[in-house]
C-alpha cells in the first residue's frame, strides 16, 4: 500500500513482477483462484523490496513465498525466462480460454465449459453455443470492448450523461470514477457515480435517465439493470450497458452508471474509484480494526466469528474519502495513487 516508494521499487524488479503478473492472470483465467492469489501476494511482497533481488536464499526468506514459487522467481532472475509461463501462454487451451474469457460477462467457468464442449473460435460460439443475452452483446462488440477508451472520449461520454441527467433533475452530483478518476490516459469502460446532496432527488432517477439516453440513440444495448436495492441493505441502483457517441468513426463503449443516496457518497466514491486491488487492501485493513468497509459504509465494532460477522457494528460518519482514510489510520491517498 505504499505509494511513492512503490513506483521506484516496481522498476528495480520490474521483469520479475511482469512475469509473475502474467502467470497470475493466466491462473485467474483458468479459475485457479488459489494460485492466482499466491502470485498476487508474491507481487505485493516483491514490490516492497527496495533493491534488486539477486539470490534464491533471499527469495525464500520473503514472507508468504513458498519453495515452489521461490524456485520460479529464481528461474526468472537467473535465466531471464519463465518456462512454465511460456508453455502456458502457447498452449491451445490457454489461448482459447483467453479468447473466450474476453467475451464480456464470461468468467473462467463458462470459458472452460465452452472449451469442453469442443468450441475453439468465436465463430463456434456464434453458431453453436447457447448464449445468454449478455454473452450475445459481448460477442457482438468483442473487438470494440477490447479497445481502451481515450480519456478525452470518456469526458465526452460523461458530458452526454450529465446533460441528460441534469435535464431530469437539476443539482445532481455526477462524478466519473474508475480508472478515469485515477488519472489513466485510457480506460476500459466509463464508470459514472450519481447522487444528490439533498439526499432524496437521486431516488427514481435511473430508469428515466436510461430511457432518455436510449431515446437519442446513445445507449445501444443493455447488460445489467438492477433497480432493486442490493445486498448489504444498501440502496445502490446500477445500470451496465453499451453506448455510442454521435458522429463518424465512433466505437461502442461500455458504460456503468450507479445511483446512490448522498450519505453513502464517500464510501461509494472510494469503492467505484478503485482499483479493485486497492479496495481489497482497504477492506482487509478495516477487518484488522474490527471494522467493515463496503461500497455503502464503514462500520465499527464489528464482531466476527470464523470469518462471518455475528455483529455488524455501527456505521461511522463518513462525509469524505479523507474521513475513511483517517478512521483506518492511513495517510490520505489521492486517486492517482490507488492502483495497488
Ligand atoms: N471494483 C471492485 N472489485 C471488482 C470490480 C470493480 O472493487 N471486482 C471497483 C474498483 C474499480 C471500480 O469498481 O476501480 C470500477 O470497476 P472497473 O471494472 O470499471 O475497473 P477500472 O475502472 O478500475 O478499470 P478499467 O479501466 O479496466 O475500467
Ligand atoms: Mg472502469
Ligand atoms: Mn466499470
């Protein structure tokens, strides 16, 4: 979770981290969660090393790195290559899993199922597989969804959503989160968070908003619309879909909109800004303080038994992101420093 030093240290062991990252991602694609997690843990540990790692003895002493992983790390340092990764990357199985896993909404389990059913190409899926609505949309825009969205275009998409939302309800707070708020030059999708300071005017906005955006042709396909209150007794409503800006040579882009009550704004903003990895670290830190951090709120005095909460505790007053960092005894980190 260190920020400035993390950048420098990533440089010193960059080749190791990149190879471990690639391997961890492949394991995630085969749904080998345990291995994917060990790789992620090893990466976090190595990122903290302030110098170039250069002996096997040193690796095996690092916390959380066992013998088998240590040997692989040493192979990378000693030979500059990682045979298992290369084998894995060039196997037909991995290539197909990778291809199928990039269909929006398709997890490793479905990718595996399709592989087991004998499918090998996207055309196989189009012609032979039984596809859900979402998978059909995912396939239709397969290439477009793999392309990153330039930051400037995210700003244009945000402007479009703002225009329609504010025409319905003046005074809404509309904030683009995700990788955009973290300052990235390109984004995978557009994540927009909407609330209203008066605490009530956000209610009932989502459907009229998406209707308005559909009418003008901006929203082209729906993926998920959940306008019921979700888990954790929160009251977020969300829309996941596909949008297309007017004009020549435009591409279909993934758009996520979440509408929330104002008293949950800071926790939702923190969650939706991410990164996912950063969120996980924040949550596990909260856990250590017997707190519980969700996209809705930060609770204190939580009692857990065998990892399940037997007492949910009480919500803390969280008017800003800064206040959440403070409760967790962390120095504030601006969005640009929340990749890890
Ligand atoms: N999020 C999370 N855990 C997940 C998925 C998402 O905590 N499993 C949170 C953190 C993310 C945010 O939601 O930053 C938005 O999710 P995205 O999938 O849109 O991720 P990013 O915007 O960070 O990256 P990208 O540029 O790929 O969209
Ligand atoms: Mg995003
Ligand atoms: Mn998103």
